[in-house]
């Protein structure tokens, strides 16, 4: 069985975010980048399938050379091969088309993507890949089991979960639940040394025109000051809620 895991290279949420060029470009200086958490859940699940079912696991990323440190980490965790499509990922459509082109030329049984990345939170790429490759798709996937070519999966829905049975090939948009946070793997020294010998293939992209243009970024407004009211000043609290906060 061949598995492909889509990997996004995203800023750590603890990083201090700034913008340059009149707030039109993200400032990468001093930013720690990580594997997108939803992708890391999927990668860990894929490694489980490798250990249990003898699957091979490739990872793919659309990004420039600076994403290779993240790809090397996936190899150290246990992926067999990494593919980087040499393109700055500004447009979800172009990212999906680039990955779909690779899938159409290289057959995979299971394609695992995170349901969304934590930088732009678009949540569009896995579904677009499905449409472009004509492969069945399960979004918000929280569990997946494989046996004799049959997939039993669960996904989140409003108010509960839906259990699905289907066949391969399949694309999933995964999230926490595929594995838990304490199941995630930290590369050890042996894995890091082995990662240096594994293949990292760089492909030039097919020429697609970006349909998305960023005009500017804005930070959220700073939080307002907090007014503390003593528990014995109920009338003052009601007055502030009514006249200042306009909440009642």
C-alpha cells in the first residue's frame, strides 16, 4: 500500500507575527516554522500503517527551499520519501492543482491531508485535490482503519460523528482524533541520521496562474482594558453592562 501525506510548513502559533512592505507580506524573520498540526496527526497515522501493514509513506509539500527543514523532520519521523514542488503556496487552487498533477502521475492508495492549515485556515485544498483527481474524499476525519482494501472511517458532523465504509483509493482531510497529541513522535538521533540519506525530490511546477492576490494583512485589534467590579457592587456592574458595554 502506498500512502501520500500532504505537508504544510506553517509558523508556530507562539511566534510573534509581523508584516512588511506596507503590511502586504508576511515577515518570516525570527519565525519558528513547524509541521502543520493537522498534517502531523495524519503523518503519525500513516507511520502506524507503515509499521502495521507494511505501507510505504511519501510526503509532499508545495513550497520554496525554506520548507525543506520541515520535510527533513517528516523523514526523521519515519516517512520514506519527500517531494517538494518548487512553488510559493499563495493560492489554494494552484497548490491543489500542483499536488493533483503529481497524484495523477503517481498512483497512491491513500492520500492524507490536514483538513486545514493553521496559518490561513482555508480548508479547501483536500477537497480540491479530490475533485481534480476524481478520488473519493472524507473531510474532518477523526479515525481510519484499513483491512483487506476496505476503509472504515469516522468524521465529525454537527452534534456527533458519521461512520463511513468505502474502498481505496481515498483522500481524507484529517485532524486530531486520527491520533492524539501524546501519540505524536519526536525525531530521535537515529531518525535524524537516516533522514539525511532519504530522497528529497524537487519538482518544478506546472505553470498555473494565481487567482488570488493579497492586498494587505491586519492584526486583530488589541483587547480593551478590564474593569474589575467587587462582588458587593452589583448595582455598579448592572450600570456598566447597560450603559457602557450595552450588553443588557
